[in-house]
C-alpha cells in the first residue's frame, strides 16, 4: 500500500495537468481561433498617412505595412486589408471589422480606455506643414493661431483634435482625404496642415514647395505610434504582442524605420 500511494498521486497529478491543458485549449479565445483556422489576419487602415500606410493602385505600402506583414507571417496567416477612415477607426474595430489597426495611430489614454495598443514606435511631435515661401511667417505657436491663417485638417484623428483645441482663431476647413492636403497647401489653397513629424518631413522632402515647421521644437510633447487591437480575446492579444516582440528582436522594426523614416 505504501508503494501504491506515490503512484496514485503521480497518476492523479498527471490527470489534473491533462485536464488543465484541455480546459485551456477549450477556452482559447475565439478571435485567435478564427485567425488560426482561417489563416487570415484582418488589418484595418485608413491608408492615407505616409510613410506609415498608404494605399495606391497596386496595394498598400509603408512602415506599418512592412511590420504587420512580418507579424502575420509569424502567425501563419495572410493579411486581408480592410479600408477604414479616421472618424470610423474606433467604431470599426469595436464592430469587429478587423483584428488590428495600423497606419500611424497615436497612442493615448482616450484610445487605451477602449482598445489595446502594442508597444510604441516612431517618437514624434505635432508639427506644421507649410509652404516653403512662408517658413518665416510661421515660427511660433501664436503665428499659427491667427485670423488670416487658413488651416486644412483631416477629420477624426489627433491632428484634428489639436487644431480644434489650439487654433481657434484661424480659418479652419476640413478635407476628407488626408493624403491630398499637402498638395492643397503647396498650391496655396491653404496655409497650414497640422500633422506629425514623419509625415511633414516626407512631404517636405518630396515637394520643394513645402516646409516642415517646428521639427526641432514640436508643438506637443513627444509621443509614439502603435498598432491598435480589440480587447475581447486575451489569448489573441498575448500572441499578437509576442509576434511584435519577435519581429522586433529580429531587427524588423529597426529596418522599417531605416527604410521609411529616415
């Protein structure tokens, strides 16, 4: 009898472990299960924010596109891109239109109260994109907030929030397609576009008519961008975060920055 007791305890312990493993599998998150079964990761993006995600006739490209494609590969899934917009970004992710959102999304408390966000990347501040001919006109925050200044904003994001809160004296208009606003500024149809460091630098480099103001002294404290994910499946979030850490450890985040952000 004394010899059987350790054996029975060992068998009981094995049974408990087996049952625990079965329950863990049975209770795996439905979102993760769906991605694994379909081998498809649905990625939402406005696709209008260079250099992070831009939609062209040939598909999507950009910093975030390179990274989410690498992460999907680690998940054994292909990417299915789902168009969205900045005003509808939060509503669409909460309505389960996609599994993750990318494309230059600012990490902030307002968003983190409703969704999860992956680790931050690409430190930035709010800056102003203006005409190169006007660079001496816009040297201070006060110079932006004048009655004669025409500001064009894109709806639904943190750039719009900054404009509405800080440029109350300026003439503010809205243009739905973010990627078209720099050309409007260059053509003299507006004076200022509030955006982030990297977008302003991109357009200033590609169009000599434009100038990125406040690069050395941004209008806001430094923040970071991040991929946005729903919070309905803890297993999915754990695996998604692991995929980010894996591609980061292999140098993909550094390579994307060198390719798109320099």
